[in-house]
């Protein structure tokens, strides 16, 4: 069922009070039953993380001593950070300690990454509690440089390094003139094996294919699972033709899950966790009016939780730290980014603001860690429901409502009468940028403390009205 694109809806604060009001006469009704005695697959603590280009390290970004980046990551809670992207193989030169850049530099070199950048990354990871996957340049292969980078990362990042990534999107290297015509999996496997030999341990992730369903991933899992820590692919919901209606449709969720299913089955068969370590709504920087609007916040909650429920270890939402909605250094855009600067001055100061999708990431992260609980619902609405039995003993239920009218939901959760809390994410409209949780937005320091509303379970049930185009997380 496709959602209806809203214009200006009620003010942000309005949807916060409807929880306590009688059900509106026009509201549809639905019952959600949560099976609290048969927990299923796991929602990891780092199920929704972030991804940035290697260039961000090379130009001095991701600095815990400057601006508010560290606090914005702390606000999300400790998770998984991936550093790689197109700039890894295309533009980035590793420069060992004590060496000067080549003079002249090769034409392809746009960014230089050094041990000092890895030390700065370690400071960020320590300051936030996050861990990372970091790529090495295999597209422009230099075994001596890769060996030096890996030694540096092993020594400096230590246990904060989840895995080394051997290159980025190798299934596109031929088209980017990084490999000759006819480059296919057998040739890539040889390149990957050479990288793995240099890495020298099994904390390696790959193949980081652009193709979500690429057979290169299942083949690598079969061939090299003993030398891998994680299977990784990329996924974008769509391309430049993406619309809000399509992004929020039930068919979009199905399509995303179908695309990963084959490689997820291969990863599971070979005992490997699997991440979509670069993901967002639309490739090539996103779609203006879609990827940078409130609708993206609803999409990412659904995307992150549906992937985890299907068995994925997690996703990493890709972004860049330039000026919001402005061209980046190469003239392209990163409209889908969760974090960006309001001006060039703030970009240089590493003082950022958040975009709507950041709030969706934050909402999804309120659900775990824990184990998913089965749910059943009689809804005919474009409403996604997830339930998690938390490691802390609390049950949390996410309702992601993408239709244009409110829906009255009865949660059948069983058990004794007890209190509950509710966090509601709302926006000024699906095609607008304004987004808040409980009417609260992230402040200039990167801090965010929305106060939940109170609710009550009586006779094993809790009834609330979920506003048009909104999401709630109920904690029991």
C-alpha cells in the first residue's frame, strides 16, 4: 500500500498530545498482538550505524576535539562506523609516518591519509564508544602501502577496529578504469586474497559490492569465510527517480529484503554476520525533496528494523560532512546525509546540524539491543510494527505509520497492569524538513533529550492514537 504524500500536517507538538486524547472519529483502528513468550532473532546494539567517505579522514574531519561530531555520535549511542566509499580506491593515497607526499603527486590523488588521521579516528571512537570498519585501497593496489596502513590500524585502533575492508565496490572497478575489461569474480577473488594475505588476520570484511544481490558476495563467503569477519554489500533504495510515495510503500520494504536475501542466506550458511555497510534512500547523493525531507526519517526506521529482523547484523547509513543541500568538493550532492553543516564556516569548524534521517536513526536505535518478538496485526494501513524484548528486560514496540490519517492502535501485550512510556517522532510534512521527537530537536551542541509521554497498560492492553505520518516507540 502506498502512502499519501502530505502537505503541511499538524504542528509538531500536536501529535504529541493525541496519545492522551479520545480516538478521533475519522481514525482507522487496528489491533497489534505481541507474542512475548517466543523471542526470535537478535537486534544488535550496533544494528544502525553510520558510513563516511575515506576523504573525511584525509581532510581532517571526524575530530573529537573540534565541533560537535563526537556529541552527535554519543547522542545516537555507541554503534558501528564504516570508513570507505568511492574516494577510497579512486582518490586516496596512504602516506606512512615520516614520509613526504610524492612530488608531483599522481593525477588521481585527491586525498592523503596518514597515521595521524588514524590516531584522530581512535580518539573519536574512544570518545563515543563506537567501533569501525576501515577500508584500504585495493583499486590502486600497492601491497607495501596497504601493509603499512594495516599495521598502523591494528596498533592504533586495536579492538575498536572491527574489520579491514579490502577496497570499495569492486564490481564497478572495470567501469571506473581501475581494472581492465572482463574483470569478474575470479580476478577479484585473486585481488581480495592478495589483500587478505597482507592483512594477515581474519578481521576482514567484504566484498563491499555496489550490487546488493551480487553473486560476488555469496561466492566470497563460500571461498573465504575462514578469513573473514563479516560479509558486506551496499544498498540504496532507488535512484534519481525515487519519490516519497515509493520510498514509503510496503513494496519498497519487500524489494529491499528480497535484494539481500540470497547473500544473507550465504552468509548464514557459512557462519558470517552480514551488514549493508553503505546504505541510503537513493544512490548518487539522494533525491532533493525526498532524501533530505521528513519522509526519509520514517523510511530509515523501517529499513533498519526490517533488515535486522530479517537477520542482518546491521546497516550503515552513508553521508558526508559538507554544507547541507549544497554541492560537495566534486560538484555532486549528498542530500541524503544525516549530518551536515549549515554554512562553509560551520563546515570548517566541524559544527554540524542534523537532517531528518538522523532522527529516524535515533528512533530505530531506541529499540535495542534485544530479541525480536513476533507480532500480528489486522491493519489495512501502511503501518509497520516491530517488537523487541530488550536485554534490559523491557519490551519495546515501534509503530511506523506512513499514511495520511491517524490510526488508533490497541497493543495487546498481556501481563499485569503497568506504566509505559511513548516517544513520538513527527514532522511538518513528509515533503518538509522540520522533524522532532516529542517536539524536541537536537541542539547546537549535539545533545538531545526528548521527554517521553506516559501511557498505561490495563487488562493486558494499551491503546493510543498514532498521528498521520509519524512513528512511535512504546516502552513497557
